[in-house]
């Protein structure tokens, strides 16, 4: 296809210099131009990340030429853009530059001699002035060049391929700006695992950062669990009408993360997740896949109203991340259980882990879920040693709040309608691409209204207000009581061991204080970064050594030697016992619990 006047843009990327991590990128823009200056900018905000990035920092070797290969004059503009002078009569121009693609994360480009992961917002400038901006919603061309033995996986629409010497070019089209920005590309030699579920094709494209072979039996298990989870999502929301789905899975040494896209996800996990005898890591992999898969509905189609048209140059704030991330975490894991990909015991172990994190922080007395959501850019992504004292995570605390709302709603309608049904109802009424939606996008009022109109929800508006807008800890025990579950101490309280209430890190032979736990006796006596040097006239060698020294010291006076900014200080205090948090989930659960975690997939004849 050749571009014509007033058409879309041609984007290119060349991944043949992986050994240098150099990704060549460019774009060709046909006239007409609406100004003597064309301004192009890198997107700074990646939807789903909620944090400003600066992809232009990775760019060098910028050039721009006209149709006769004559260089055009340009200069940098602001922090993220370039202004290009357009001489009169210019018919088209071609921009080329190189990107250093060495950051291995789900939010950035990564290129080496074994693969390429391309994030469009980190790859291409977009014009913001100098052309008719309606052209950004036209069809665009994308050409990716890479080694001939690699194959691409992307949600972009394929338009054929052709050989270029030892390399190969793959051609794609994308319908508009937003589908371009969400059109991740994974290029590597590994053939994708393809499976068709409810008539919809799903691809799994895997890459291991160390080039290690993947355990085939464990991979087959994961593919089967993916199918179970996908069917459980379809049972709740219906089978999507928006095309096929791609899962890119990066296996690394320690890296973890996930990022959703319109019809795809990039998930990153330590490779042990697909090793036998690593059930905790595998459980996390299954949960991450379910979470990102659910985002097709809750974030990508059901959006906050001010996310309908993304402003890519600045943060777009919302008070609703407790719903879009916390709610996705709660429901994503419940669908793991319903599908059979998780056992009930899997869910209990993961829930106990989350409760332990919840109970070791006290930020809920200083920040509400709405505040945490709005301040994600300056809080969650910029945490420090004192974060736990005044801030909360809309992921974790939002998940627990949704659990409380879920239980309160089901209690009032005898288990006929829960938070999962509320999310499905909101998608039906407000989601993009849904045949029944009359309005696109939601705000808090819409969620509250849908809750009050739900079976048993007429009186729950104030309950939701308290959960979301007040600075208080939700009554988790009360929520669990509805299901005949209860939190209890994991083990009897250990007698005799003293407690300092600090987080510690060993660094170059030193034991450094990293943070203070709630109620720490050292909170007003030390600072993060201080070195713990001695305990009762003994040199502290390691955190394990310190743990042994604390044995039998509960209720006794001890002497600590602290080094603060190069100055030695002696601290005397009476050691308290470590607080005992209820982190064991007891109870078998009642009929309401068993019904809630039961699959919603249709019963097949062979199951009868």
C-alpha cells in the first residue's frame, strides 16, 4: 500500500543491530502540511503505567530529509519534542534516528541478539502540529525489519513480508493512533503457542533472557491453565468481539511486571515460575496472566471518563485506580480459583501473603484509596523508606476494599450478585466496543449508582464512600465472616525474642536500616540509612547474627551502637516483643463461599 495525500503515517523500526542494543526507527509523513513548522513529540505517558516516562532520552543520530533526500532544518523543542522547518512545496519528509534499547522491562524497548520487544510509545515520535491532526485517526503503516530466522507476534494487522538480504521485513497496518500505541511487537526465533478458545485465537510468545530452554511439561500446564482462566473470563463478561489476543512472556532472572494493552499483554516473571517444584512462583505467574487478561475489560474498554482520549504529554489523573487496579487484582485472582487454575489452597496462601503486607503498614490512617489513586504519580511510583507510614497501595488496599464490598453486597442479596457481576454490568453499560453501552467511560458517581441499583445494593452508597474516601482500615474480619472464614495468628506468640521493628539490608559488610515498621521502638531514634554497628558491646556481623542476639531479650534493656552520617551513637532501650499479626486464614467456608468460588462456565454433558 502506498501512502497518499492526507493519509496516515508510515512507521519503521530496524532490529538488525541487536548486539549494540541499537534500534533504528523512523517515520515518513506525506503532505499536505498545515504550517511551516512540523512539531513531533515522544509520548511521555504510557496508558497503564500511570507515570511520566522520557523515551526521548534514549534517542540519538536524529536526521530529517525531504523527498529529494535534502536535509531539513530542525531544533529541539521543550523536553520531549523537535520542531522541523518545512520549506514551501515540501511533498513529504522522512525522519530517522536510533534508540538505545537496553532497558529490560515491560514498559520499554529491549533489543539484543536474541529478541526485540518494541513498545510503540518508546519508539516513535508522533506529530502534534503541522498536519491535520485528524490524520492520526487514519490507518497507519508499520514496517519492522529483523533477522530472517525471527518471527513477530503483535496485535497489529499483518500485511505480508519480504526478504531484504539476510534480513526480513514484516509489514503491518493499524487503524488509528491508539491502536498503534498499544500495538506491541515481540520478535524472536521462538514459535508462538497458538490455541483457539471459544472461537478466538490466543498466542503465547515466550522469550528467556538467558537463552535457557523452557520446561515443556510445565509450559503445557501453564497453557492449559491459561485456557481455563480465559474461559472463566468469557463466562463472566461474554466472548469479546474485538479480535485475537497475544500474551508475551519474558522469563528473567529476577525481573517481574506486567502491562496490559488493547488485545495483548507483556508479562515478565523470574524463570523459576516454569520450573517444577516452584509452586509459589507458578501461582504468581497464573495470577499475573489473569490480572492482565482482565484488563481487556476493566481499563482498556471500561475506562475513567478522562481516559477516553489520552493526553500523551502529561499525567492524566483519576481517583478510581482502586477500582481499575485493586478491583482487577481481587477479581483476577477469584477467577483463577473459579477456573481451577488455582486451588482454593492456592488462593488462601496468596491471601495470607497479602494480609501480612497489609498489617505491617499503617498508611490507611493518613491516605484514602481515592487519594492514593489520584497521587499514583508522586506516591506509588516514588516510594521511599517512610512510605508505609503515610501512603497506601491502591493495588493491595483496593483489592481488600473490593473484597469487603463484595461480601457486603452478597450478604444483602443472598449471594446472587457480587462485585464480579457489578464489574460486568458496568462494562455492559459504559465500556468501549460493547454493543449495549449507551455511554462511554465512568466516574465515581457511575460506579456508586450501579452499586445502589444492584440487587441488595440500595443502601451501600455510604459504605462505598467510607471504603474509598475515608482514611480508615476496612473491616476485613467482618467481610470474611460472611463466608465463615477468619484471620488468626499463624503461630502462637513467640516468647523471649526482642523486636527492633526495622527493615535491614546487608551492603558491603554493613547492616543498614532501610525502613521502620509500625510501632518500631527505633522510629524516633534512628533514620533510614543508619548503620547498625553493635548490640550489647558485640559487633553485629549480619542480619542473621542480629536475629540470634535478639533471642531471649524481650523486655530487657539493651544497648545499640548506631552509625549516623559517619558519627557513632549509643542508644539504650527496652526491647518489646514482636507484634503478632493474624495472617492465617482459618475456617472451611460456608455454602456462600463454595458457591462464590465455583466456576461459572457452562456444564458440559461429559461433566454430568
